[in-house]
C-alpha cells in the first residue's frame, strides 16, 4: 500500500533499531524473529500524549519516531510503523481495525485499535502495539488454542464475520477483517490522545518486554517482573527521567505531565 512506503535507508535504520538482520526472505520464521525483536526493543508508551507532542499517522513520521528518535508509541504508531517495515521487506500487509473489550466484557468503538494481517503466505495476526500480548504472531486461520510465552490464545469467528482474540480465556479485542488505510485511524487516534474519557489521557505508561519478563513505568511506579518475581518501587520525581533512559532507552528533556489530571 502506498501509505506504508518507506525508503531503503529508513528500512536499514529500523532494522538496526530493533537489532534484527535483514531477512533473506519474507517467510514465517523471519516474521517471528522480527516480531519478538520489536517487542524487546520498542516500548509501548503514551508519553507523547502527556508531552503535548503531535502524533502523525504517516509512514515516514511513524518509522522516524521509532528508528531515528528511538521512541515507542501506542497501537496506531507501533503497528503502523511495523507495517511499513514489513512492507519494505516484502511482506503483504493489511491494516485491520479492532474494538477493544472493556471491563464490562463489551467491545468498544471501531478504530480503538490497529492490528495487522501479514501473509507468508499463511495469514498471521501481527500485533506489537497492544502492550502485554503474544510474543509471536498468531495464526489467523487457526481456531484452536495457540500457546505462546505471553499466554494461551484463541481466535474465534463471530456470526458477523469478525474475529475475537482471546488470551487465557479472556476476550481482548474484536478484529474487523476489512482492509483499512492509515488515514482511517486518524479519528480514533485523535480521540484516544485528546479525550478525557480515554485511558491514554488518564494514565502515563511506558512498558517493555524483557528476556526474563517485563518492565513498566506507570507514572512514578516502576514495576519489574522476572520469572515469577514481581518488584514494585515508587520513584522520587528526580529519578524518573533516568528510569526512562535506563530501562527504555528514552531520552527526555522534561517530565511528561499527566494530561488527564490537568483536565479533571
């Protein structure tokens, strides 16, 4: 797709950013390696929302934020950027809209999430922008359980032809199978980064998969999980910028200010 085009130099920068070699072919094994490499190096974070930074859903801007500025993002940014990288590497990629299930068990609005269908030529659900999720791509054409280090997943078809993605028996999101373009997600992205009802404006999070677990900085609360151990620490304000650098490789010149707090 034209809106996912990036040049060879940006592709090389992106691969260097995630520490992955250029694959010899666009196959399933390479896709698995790229997927996990991305999760281990590019954090899920909503810092731009609270730094007052604009979020532009264009391939060059999204990949530049990840590959050049060494930042992360939320679903529209991470999966949008990854889609551009995969397209440049020869993978057929389709953008798909999803509705995230809430605590009430009901799916939210369409365009609340962006996920990817990638062909190898078998169809895979690729998602590096949902925070805690699968570490590897999931087979879109498989309806039984799929074991993954991130949990046990199932993809079930609804009577309307959508796909419900479950992790450990809990529905995560409902995936529409119609192909979409990046521009289709602009309204959902704008709402999620501006509305006082959005959980992205009401919380400040930066989270990254590690080889032994996960590290998350939520506000000033640093949580590190390693194996079955979980450690939580409340950081003093003057230690937060250093924590972003140390744990996520994110260099900021000022602390993000919780947007939702200012608007409440």
